[in-house]
C-alpha cells in the first residue's frame, strides 16, 4: 500500500477541482507530487530564526505547478 505524500494529495486535489470545474471528458490530468525532492526554497533554521520566518519560508514550498498541453485541433473554451 502506497502512502501518498502531502504534495501528491495537494496535486490530486487541484486536478480534481479542474476536472469538476471544466466538466469535460476530453481533459486528461496527470498529477505528480515532488514534495521535498524539489523545494522552491531551502529552509533551514538557526538559533536566531523565528518561527514565523521559518513558516514563511516553508510556504514557498507549498505550491503547485500546472502545465497545460492542448492538441493542435483542440481549443480551450472560456467560461
């Protein structure tokens, strides 16, 4: 049994929301969680680092990246 990381759960939640919002059968969403393997910010604490400074740094790593690829004959309709 695989235990999903927080980043994988976050990615899947965004994918589910996109599929629900766009409501199309043609949307294929693939998700991937990078977690601590690909941090956007390196957060290290020192004796002088405050809790709020460390939390602010960790927020930079709580992100999602979305890559959208449309087929040549497909167009994304505006809603």
